[in-house]
C-alpha cells in the first residue's frame, strides 16, 4: 500500500493554542503520564539518528544528579537542510516550550540553544523570545533558564558529543561512547541533546496527545516531519509531510518530472535511483534526516559524489583513522578511476573501504559516508567510470 | 570495593573489576590486541581504531581500549571481520605515512612498521597521501626534530605534552584532511614554549619526532688526530644502554660501556657521576648558606631552594614562573659542571690545549642538547660541552663501531674526573639527588651518618608523582647550631605536571618545604627523553632498581668522601661556593615568555 504525500500543518500552524499554555497544562499532569504519552507517540529524534525521544527523556529523568542540562541542537549543518532555521524564525515558542517540558520531566535547570554561527542574525529575536519565556516560567514556577551558545561552524559539531566538547571550549571532536551524554555530558553531567524539530514535535505531542498524533503516518512511522526540499524541484522549501510515503509519490509531487535520483537524509543519507522509487519509503531503510535533494537527468552523479566526498574530507574532525584517511582515499580513488589511473575494479576496493569505515569509525560522520558513497557508486557505476 | 563483571573474550570467561577496558581484560588472559594510539602513561584516545574488536550482537566494531567491559559481553578479538578491518585501517595509516623506512631513525623500533609487517599490509592498495609540504623536517630546535610526513596523528605526543608535562607545546590543529599536529602559530620548534624534555619522542610510535642527532660530528672529531675527544656518561645511561644492545631491561652495562667507548676512540672516558658528587657539595653548601641567612641572620632569602640539574625543568620554570627563578639553585647541572672543568682543570692537569678538547656528554636526555648550547654555558672560554648524545645515539654509535658488545671486557672509567660514589649514581632516579644531598648534609651538620639502614632513604624513592619527607636535626655540630631542632622538610616531584603543583604552592606562599628536587621526566633521568624506547612504568621500575643496585655496589656512598672531589677543592676550587666555584660551576637564569 502506498501513501501519497499528505501535507500536514501542525508545526508551522500559527499559535492557535499558545505553546506556553500547552506547557502550563502539561506540567499539571504527572511526569509518568507525560513520558508514557511521548513513548506511545512513537516520536523519534529528528536530527537524523532517530533515537526514540520519549525513551531518551525517561532515561535522563532516571539519572540521579542535581545538575542536568538540556541542549537544543541548532547546528543545522547537514547539506540541504534548512528547516531548523525556519522553526526558530517562525515558531520559536514551540521549540522553547518543548525544551521546558523536557526540563520539567528530567529536572534540568539550564538549557542551551546551540546555534551555528551562520544563523547569528536570528539571535536578537531569539533573545527576545527567551525573555518572554522567562515571564511564563516565573508564572508557573518552573526553574529553567535558557542560554544561547554560538558554534564555530564545524559540521562535526552537530554530533552531540562533539557539540558538547566545543561548548566546553575544546576542539569539536566526538567522544568515545559509552558514556553517553545522558549519563555524562556537558561538564560531566547528564545532558539531553535533541534537534530543534524534536522539541517542537514533543510540544505538539503534548498538545494533541499520542493517540491523535499517531493518526498521522503509517503503522511503522508516526507523526509528521519537516522536509527541506532542494535541487531540481518545482517546489523547493520546507514542507511538513506525513511520514510513510513512497519516494514515487514524493517525486510526483515535488520533482520536475525528469528526476533521476533523490538524496534522502542529506549527504549522510542514501541516494535512491529512479528504478527504486516505487518501493522506497522515506524513513525506512534510509535515514530520518530532513534533507531531500532531487537530481534530474542533467546532473552528473560523479560530480555529485565528488562534491560530497570533498565535503567529508574537509569536515571530518580528523581524529580517527578510518574517517580522516578513508574520506581522502575515497575521493582520490574515485578521481583516479575517472581519469583512468586506476582500473574500474578499484571501485570494489573503495566499496570495501567504505564498509570498513562504517564499522570502525568513531562517530556517525565516518560511519555514514558509506551510505551515499555505496548507493551512488553501485547505482551509477558507469557514470563513475566513463 | 568495585563491582565485578564477568565476560567472555575469545571463548575464555574472565571476571574483572567494573570500569576495566576490554583491552586490559584481554591482557589479563594473555590475549594481545594490537594498539597504536594507546599508551599506558596516557589517557585513552580511541582514535587509531587498530584495537577494534567484535562484540556479539553488534554490527559495528568497538575500540577495545576505550570500551569498558559489560556483564555477559562476548568479545572476539580476532574474528575475520576484525582482522579484515584492522588490516584495512593499517593500510590507511600506511598510506598517509612517509614509508622511507630504510633511512628512518626509528626503523626496527617503529610500532607502525612492526604492525604493518605483522599484518603484511600491501602498501599499494591505497594512494599515497603524503603531502609535499610535510616532507620538510623542522630541524630548528637543538633537541627535537619534527617530521610531519611520518606523523600518523595518534596524538600521543599531544597527550604527553599536556598530561605528563603540562606544557602543551604540541597541539592538534585544523580538521579533516588538513588535520595535523602543530606548534603554536605553526612556529618552528626553537621559537615555541618547549622544554626540550623529549617525552614526545619517547611516546611517538613512529619517526615523526626524534632527537637531533650529533653522532656524525662526534665521529669526525674522533677521526681528527688534532682533537682530544672526551666523553662523560650520566648515571642513568649505564642502566638503559643495554636495552639498545639486546640486553633485558634493567641490565647494568657500566663496565662494558666504558670499554666500548674507549675502543671506539674516545681519548678519555669519564663519569658524570663525578660532577654529580660535586653538585652535592656545591648545592648542599648553597642550601646551608640560604638556611643560615634565613634562620640566623633573618635575611629575606628564596626558600624553598629547588634543584637545577634537569634542563627541561629549568626551561619550564623560566617560561612558566619567570618571577620565581630565585628559588632555583644557581648550580649548573652535572653535565655543565663537567664541561666547564674539562676545558680548565682537566686540560691544565693533562697539559692539553683546551681549544683542542671536544667534550661530549652521553645523556638520557634531549634537553641536555639545548642546555649545552645555552650562551650562559661558556665559562671555560669555549663552549663547555660540545655535544650531548642521547642513550639511543650512543647505542647506535656502538653498533656502528662494529664492536661485539656482549664479548667486551669490563673496565673502569679513566682518571681524573672518573671517580664517583653511590650518591652520584642515584642522581639517575627520581628522589636520588635528594637522597644524595641528605646523606652528605646530615653528615656535615651532625657529624654522623643519616639514620637510615645502609644509608637508604626509602621515603624519597619510588614512582609517586610527588613525594615528601622530613628529618629532624638534633645534636648539630657547633658551626650548625642554628639548625638545632629544625625539622627539614623536603619534596620531590617528577614530571612537569607535578612540578607545576609544587610551584603553585610556592606562588601561593603555602609551600612548607626547605628543599625540593624536581626532574622534568617521569621517573627522573632513567625515564628521560633520550632513553631507549619504549619507556613504561614497568621499564622505569626496572631501571630504578638497577640504579639502586649500582649504588649499593659502590664502596663509597657519600659524595663528600669522593677522593677526587677532595682533590679538586685542594688543587683548584679551594672552597665550595667560593669564587672559582661561582665562576665555573654556577650559572644564571633568564625570564622567558609564556607564548
């Protein structure tokens, strides 16, 4: 059964019910009730890794510590993703109320919005919003303060432990896990790091209830989600869609009727060729990232892949061998094959290398290079060689 | 008590304490997992990924050095998946490494070379990533050479400089393909805040960091009939040199070393222990004078007084605590005392033109090379020490000479300046200078030997980072009556991170000590930056044991009883801390910047 992309209007709808009213009503309930609601809603992290949000907050609430932190990850660095910016501009109160609900649930008193430097111009407005929140927090006796932290602009700092390292004034390099931030995060204290959209969605789950929220989407995938659509599309921009649609339906709606491939989930996601559109469901077997880049037949997939790999070779933090050296080898190897300096079968060696990177890299960056590399090289092999 | 965790590694069940890493657990049942970025002296980085292992039920491999054990974990350290991945990672490391192994100083003692040979890595799988600009070797420092083309970014040097030494001369800069280990603002090694201690060299798995080598110049001097080439060897060289020549760690090779150096053509083979004894007399007298000024004349003197034998430490305090240099003893290090006397007293006694003397020092140290080149160190009218060689360089010179070291007879150091005591020998281990000083000082003050069995002052020995002790002075001789009833408090620190703790107390005015010994390297000179690689805790302990064995074997064990020391005061120096001593044996320090 296929689902047509259904547009939803929850997240960006105007504040028909004030987000801080949702907050006020939510904290009248018991914490167990709210956590159960979140778990039942099936809400997953919207940053790309897709960890169940309710479960994460439950673990954080169970941590015994007087100090806990909440970090809203607005380091939106995945190429082709631009929905967090829109959220912070248009519905910041939904994001903040989501953070506040999380704070109430877990017992955190301090939260940060980690915003990428390129979004600096959003800060004055955001500061005003934080002032507004202060008033509301006072009224409902919620001891939770929000500060803004400006990142220095490294892709890898979107990875939660690298983000925390950079907040502590160190090089933005991912940490060894375990321990996870939930037990040992910012300054060694339990820390919940979630994407901007996750907080906004959590606030919406609290508003509508898990039952209502679950009506959106399919059996496997619940709720709605923001898609940043770019490339050869007639309707670029941020769209809120129900989950569970096939790529075919998606391309019918957003493509320019000449679509050759779609990159789902950004550079760290998969590139799906036209022949697979029918059976590919967005978010299953690929990633839950927001970025969807549409390529039509005028595009060289070789150039696309080179562009990705150049990005990776630049943005790897450089600490672990498979990622630092692997990214360069994939890039240089691919170019060597194209130039004829290496035989075509060298691509097989590179595919093996990508697999090694997937199972040995320290963080999600190096682990996910193989997604785009392998899907492009296998599906568009002749473009890589000739 | 910590919780116990039971897990299975390669089918063997093992129970270990909670928090143990998989790597450590495997070691306990004799399963060796290869590592590169791991070093037991340092915090875990988990970035080379060589030590990955497979966990049952897990798709990704996990780094065994950085992953703590879990109950009922099942680990496979050598499954096909692990072996393939490991070999692939090794090939990646080799692809960014300048593989000119035949001409590399670390060849046959390189962890990357050993592992890639074990795994038979094919160098042609991947394209070489060595950048042309990295092939420029920074040879600006007197002590440390840095070759980026051989760097595999394991960050062991970075962690060494930060954790053990608290200097942070080396740091990671840039990211991705441009990530590299760099100095402040990419400045050359001689312009940065570096103590030249050489710990980065002994912790480097490859040939990216090495000491500046001088052995070709030494051979030239030996071959030149005009020159009179003398060498003095430091106490800790004799207990470590054997490691370069195939002996087990902790073997003493003093006699064979002397024979080898003589056969190689050095005109005279002398002992740095001799000037170590001299240091005790000069430094001890200086301390007593300071205490006298403070206690008897109520003068404002800098106390505690701190030793100045370790050139890495001296440069550290010059950079980091430039306003507290008065606490340093003004005594030169034994190496530099030796150099100053070699071209004056020795030259005179032997009737040799000092301009013809080439004075070489065989040292466990990289910083000694820098020290020899300090402009302060020319009190003989010439450069007092012409070259400092590390234990490693000496080992290679002996190999180059073609001698069968194992078969050599043992022989004694030449004279003059070859006689030494057990007190001079123990300079090589942390706490040794303190122990030697206390043996002599206590005797001079009270007329009796220090009340420890066999003169072994055990509380100042061992590998604790900071050691303290106190000795009450009673029944002092009349001239030292101002010390009657005083409890002398001493401290010993090794590793500059510990030195910083000591210095911060002094800056805060809370330091309770009278006398402090500081050595830049962990374990003291036996763990110096010029010693054979590897140096680990186990190796340090074995070398230390050898040092104390050497001490016990000496007929004289207090510096002031050394007959050659008595002789030099009679014939040349007249009195300790006298005018001549000040000219030849004492020095000044300079304030340096912190950046």
